[in-house]
C-alpha cells in the first residue's frame, strides 16, 4: 500500500485468474498478513472457478451441447434442463418486466439469457462459496471480477475498502473515475472492447451514443442489468434511474459528456444538467 | 447462518463515501488544492473550467501522506434537490465516522445520498500499477484483451 492509502498495510491478497465465459475472471480474497485460513481460502477459490465453468457449460450460447443451445433447438424443455436454467429464467422474466422491455432475452425469438448469466453466476458463487469465508476471523474481504463486472464483500468489522477504477472508454489505458466500495456490485457496459454488441430490442439495431455505463448496486445481477439497460436507454433517457434502485452510476457518452447519479438523484453539474469530462476529446468516436 | 451473514453484510455495509472523504480531507488540509504536486498516483490535476465547483472539489488534489486525526467538513456539493455536505471524524489515522451534515430535504430518496458513493471523476493519467486500485471495471474485456488490461497489471502487481 502506498502513502495516502487509508487501509492498513497488513493485509495479504490471494488472487486466482480463470478464463471463463470468454473473459478473464479474477478471484480475490483479502486476509490478515499472518492468516492461517490459507487452506479454506484456496479451496473456496477453487470452487468458484469450478462452478463458473459449470455455469458456462450449461448456459453458453456458443457450445452446441449447452442446455441453452438445446432449448433453442427444441431438443430440451425448460423443465428438463439443469435447475439453474429455471432460476435464470425467472431472473430474465423479472428483468424484462422491470426494464419495460429494454432488457429482453427473447427479442431474437428464442431464450438467450447471455446478458444476465455472467453477473448472476458471479453474484451467486460469491454469495455461496466466498461469503462464508468472512466468518473466518482472518478473512477481511472477498470479491470476484469477471471481465469488469464484480461482486465485492467485506467483513463487517474490517477496515478494508475496495478501491475500484472505472476505465475511460475512449482510452482504455486510463481511468475516467474511481470509487470506494465495502460491499456491493459494480458493472460496466460499453462498446469499447467488443464493438456494437448491445442490441436495442425496440429497433433491432445496435445501441449507440453511450461509450460506457457503470452502475453500482447491491447485487451484480442488478448492476449488470441496469448498466446494459442504460446503454439501450441512451444518454438522454434517465427516467429508469428513478425506479431502478441502483446505488450510483456513471455514463460516459461517445463525445465525452458525463452523467452521474446517486440513488435516484441525478447530480447536476451545470445549468444544462451535463457534466463534461474535460480530458476527453470532443466527438472522439461518434 | 451463512445466508444471514451475507444478507446482513449487504444490508449494512453500503458503498462508503470515501470518494467524498478524500475531497473533504483535501479541502480541509489545503487551501489551494490546485497547487499540490502530481507525484502521487491518487493526485488529480484540477478540473478544467467547464466543470462546476462542486465537481472540482471532488477531483481536488490529495497529496497528504496519511490521515490526520480530527474532524473535517467537506465542501458543499450541489445536487438537484439541494446541497450536500459531509463531515468525517478521523481517529488514529482511520475514518471512524461520516455524516452528511447538510441534507437536501425530507424526500426519502435523498436519504440514499448518505450511503451512496458517487463515482469520482479523475482528470489525469492514473497508473494501473497503483496499489490503491484493487479492481477495474470497464466494458467487458475479452480474454485476449485482458492480457493488456488494467486488471491484469493489477493482479500481477498485487501478487508480486
């Protein structure tokens, strides 16, 4: 820890990186420097990786043998699929209703929950495999970051705080913002790394206008859902923020404009209600 | 039991207002934030003129090498519903209390301001190797992209 960091230096971090769901998953456990919990920690981190691989085998739209592909082909009924499909199906129905159809796993004509699976799976394994570690005295915090979307937990009596950097979508080697989280989820959706892969179900065309949207919520399924929805709603439609129940968020437009909010309250920075991130070039990639 | 522990954690420990704490400390300790040096990875240069004073305060410089005991009041920040000002107490170098001392209204959603962090804008090149950043959030990176990503650098730096 460098000077100025309020966190005590006597923490040890265990990190495991797995390639799952087409991205890199970083599993972090923070313990006391002299922790004796190593074995439990290592075992739990191993289970996180194994369970995420299992979710990928069942839910991947790219594996012909996955339950999702078999359901899409008509080879498998929802009721006969892996039990996790029923849970994900419920999450999807709920998400579609609450976003007023902006998030719609059925827009292509079949059930494709890819937009929700990763966040849901990470949230679930953190809750079920890593959260129990916090009952061990030496363990301060646990977290999983799957390709930029993360679920973080900190023991109630620990001084640990997760410091999270938000990548500048117009220059991924730099950070546009940072925030501090004890427990919660952060998801960022954007077009920077994979191009126009988010489709507006209302038009069938690519969502555009926002370079990246970051949402902070209690659960990663929620943060992920609303980060994606924000991309589709666009920079000027912020109505969803009032009812979404997210904790905070940040939108960065392709032209460098910035909007932030906290709870249901938008943070106004000037008369026009827009913030402008000074360093970003104008119309960088409109 | 485990489920209960998880639920209570999620409920009790919200996103903390450390982003504002730092700005508060900075404005309390330095009368001219814009003149501080840019040597610390956490230090941000002063915001450009098209950002309002409230936001400038948030991205003000922080060059102190540790927290100094005392009570500090942050600069008032305007929101749509009114001003928010935060007060913190530092004891033994650790923040022990934080409260919003100016509150917008009795509107229930404004209550969330007390427990919600506002992403703090940075206007400088922030080193990915900075030990002060634990995790990186950005548009989903592919496995290949990850090799060059900030998180990769962090994972290496942190595991030395």
